[in-house]
């Protein structure tokens, strides 16, 4: 039997709930019903609502205010809501209605924590006397490093159980999660409210933290997983994924923990890009503002032309199922911009310092030989020549294309170039492509990314045998003379530092343990002897010359203290 | 491994504070494995975990205050600390401890780089 609601404001409330996706009489919106019955000749509806949401008002006071204006027909309306509406009801809200129609006594609190009124002047409510109230703003937490349990104390319930606290940066419509903590450390269940009464409207949209989502191509599409215990969005927020290739949209609702629904799969494949947007239901409801783009690892990124096999990524950049975490893109920049120099070389996020240190040394000592190492073919591919075991009679030609693994925001994740653009259209390519060819030759980026010898690489690039010297205190003059002589003869050199067991000697020196450097020559200044070095990172150096470009001069006595080995070619 | 420092933009979102500080003492030192001298570099070896006490000389952002003594974890990784080491320390809080962030601790980024990245994220 349908409801026959007499009071216009109660009817309006019912209409609003009936048209919503999940009709509910909550602890928050029951205030509208209390105001609807509390108004009358003695008090306007607005005045009633103001009184009902006064900070610090108790449930009993709210009940008395409503009861004072309750008419017979309104009592009937409330009875119908209880019996016929089918609306979900928070226990506290339901008890208000039951108490007003005389079916149950009013309960002062529900569970250990009840929030009263709006949040215009703070968060007010009732708890057990002496309990501490903890809160976290779930609307802002996803943008920070907070877990759901990283609460802050906003107040303590007084002897009568009342509390009034403040949460910094709380704004209209924010989702606030609260609980109580007793003296023995025990905590109550969580209570989540939506802040009201602070501003005229909710103007802060929910956020979505894209770094907390991982996309992976599967047989069924693209799986989306939440990779941390920290929330990625506001509970209840609508998160939209749009496949940029197909235009297909998928909307999901953030869970009560600010996560995505378990098992979420999107229509798409490896290499696809998804534009992600979010709405809290009040802002950005048309999802016009995009929070960012996520790429599905793998795929070819729209590569055209000859597409040769690429070396697999380092194991640190592989998913458990063997797919790469990063995407390949074709780079089309120049092979060389002017003559190759050490300053062109930048080590990527891979443990192969020995390789860029060696290549930068070759670029410094013999740029012409370096240019002979790599050639562009007529079909747009490249051929890189190495020499097995440094034997000139055993050349190994590796043919590659110019596809490189890139970070999500662009630029290569492994070796790159300095001194110019890092875009796929503009970056100088000789160093990253020789590195790629070396990875292809040795099996993968993992095969070259867990340590190696700079001397061996120089040998394999130039087809000459290698030699080395251990560096030790007392060998300053001998090493100075050797480096000076070999530099004059165009011999590439590199040096390695001690291992990680001696890492403490390096901190604050500007030189790093377990690391390889290009040796570029020697110099004397004011009678003191120095060796000229370059860090393959293209930054971080001994001393402070104001450039931080990786080039630096080191006194010979510091060289013998901090370095372990010198690599040369014979 | 002698990888380059991480891009600060990738680490800063997870930072809870940054300070200029000096290591006043090493509180705990996990056993350090000795490695053979080798011609190879960038090997997957590590410097052992430490707990160190820092004296804060300047706060770049976060809840610490200048002059404070704070114990922090130097995780197993690419560098080690000893008394007197100093520089900008980026700090992150996990469930049980405050940890130094950045592959090379105080040698990972300059003070200016930390301040700039923090300002871009509105961290004060």
C-alpha cells in the first residue's frame, strides 16, 4: 500500500530519496525530517534546522526540539516512513523516528560514537566520557601518504560525553572517518560522515591517486589493481576509465576503503592508454576534467616501419607474469649531434655504470672509432659492431631498431643522452642504441644490469685487449704518469670504486661506492696533481664547481683512497 | 648498485618530512657482509641496515623542529652513514619507524632540489 504523506517537507524528503540510487534515512539527513516536524507556528523550518545543527547539541535536545513541533499528521507520516518506505535507515536515525511516534525510548548514543549537528564550527558529538576522538579526512588522504588508520586526535569527550573538535583543512562535502579510543587503547568501529554546513556548496572534488594503480594486460582485457594499503580515492567517488584507443568508458565506485572494486578488468590490451577521471557526485560530474593517463605496459606504442625483437627489460622492471612494466616507443632523433663526447652519456635506472663509463671514455679518447661502432641502415634500423673478447678478428654485428623503453611521463628509463632534448623526436641516439645493442647481444637488460667491467666493455667496443691496475695508497705518482701517458696516446680509461662494504667512506665525498667512472686525463694545479674523472650519471661529483655535470678533478691522494681499480686498453 | 639517484619527483610524494641534519651517532649497525675486491662495479651488493641518531639543524618541511634529536632507519642499500655525515635528509614514516628516503641518503639530492620539489607539492 503506497504511502500518503501529508506534510509537504516530509513529502519532499521522500521524493528526493525515492529518486536516488540508494534511498536511505541516515544520521545526517534525518535532521531534515526532524526540522520538518519541529517547525510550526513557534519556529520556522530554517530556524529549526539551525537549532538542530548547533554545535554541541545532544540527541535528547534534538529530539525535544522536534517533538515540540510534532503534529498528528506528521506523526502519521513518520509512522509510514518506518513501516512502508523500505528505505535503509541508520540505527540512530531510525530510533529518532521510533521515539517520535512513541514506539521506543530515545537512545542517547548509538555505539560509542554519535555525531551531532553540522560541521560549521567543528565536529561535535557524543561518546563515552574521557574517550579520545580520532579522525581522518578521506577526501584528502589519497593525495598524501596516509593510510586509512593515520588519524589525528580532534578532541576528548567531557564528563557528559560531549566533544567538539576540529580537523584542519576540512571542507564542505569531505568524507570524514572517525572512531573513539578508550583509555585502555581499544577503539570503536569506524563512523564515516560527510561534512556539511561549512560552505555554501561542495566545491572540492574527490582526488584519485594514479600512482596507486597498476594496469596489466591479461587474456580477458586489462586488469586494474590497487598496489598499496593507502587509499586511492574518496569512498563512494565515481572513477571513470576511458580507453583512448577505442573510446570505451568504464565507471566504477570507490569502495568504503577508497579502493577500486576487486577484480576490475577494463576492455583493452597491452599498449593502450586510459584517461582516468573522478567525481565526488557534486564536482566534475561529467568527468570533463581528467586526472591523468595510465598506460598498459607492453605493446608497440604505434610503432611503424621495421620492428625488430627488443631485449627484455631488467627483472626489476618486469611484472610477475613476465610482461614489462614499461612501454616501448620508437625514437627518431639524430644518431649524432656533432662529434660524440663524454657529456652526451647518461646512465639510466639500471645497474650498469661500467657501460656508460666505458662508452664515455671511448667518446673522449677516440670519437672517430666510436662513430664507426654504430651505423644507420637504409631501412631505418641500426647495426652496432662489437668484438667478442676484444678480438678484432671476431666482430659481432647486432641489428636493432630504435624502440626504447620509456617512463610513463616520457624519456627513456635506461640509458639516455644529455645536453639536448630527451623526446623521442629529438634525443641524440648513439649512446642509448649502443646500450640497447649490448643488451640484445648479452641477452637482456637484466643480463647487463647487475654489474660488470668497464675494461671489458672498452675492449669489446674497440677490439683491443684490456688491462688494469689495482689502485692503492703510495701509487699516486705511478698512476699519474700512466694516466697522463695513456691519455696522450688516445687510450680510453675508466676507474672503479670500492664495494658496498666500504660504503661509509664515501658518504659526503661526492664519490660513490661500487661505481665506475670515466678517466679523462690528469692535470696539475699549483703543484698539486689531479685526475680528471666523469660520473656516468652526468651529475653528482667531488667538490663544487657550480656545474654539477659529473665532470670533476680529484687530488691524486683522494683518488688512491676512494678508487680501487684503473681499467685501460693495451 | 651504483644506479643514479631516483628522480626526486618520484620520491617526494611519499615523504613526510625533510631536514638538514648531522649524524650524531650510529645507534645500531647490522652485520656488514664483506665483499671480495673485484674489477666489476655496479654489483648487486648492499651496505647493511643502520639506525642512526640525527640532530636536526634546519627543517625544510614536516613536523620536526630544529635542534631535535631523532632516531631514523638507514635501510639496507647503496650507502652507509657514520658520525659527522650531514646533508639534507628526506624522511618517510612507515608503520614502525622513520626511514631515510633516497638511494644515497644525504647525498641523493641537494637542499635546493628538495626544497623545490617540496614546494611543488605544497609541502611545508
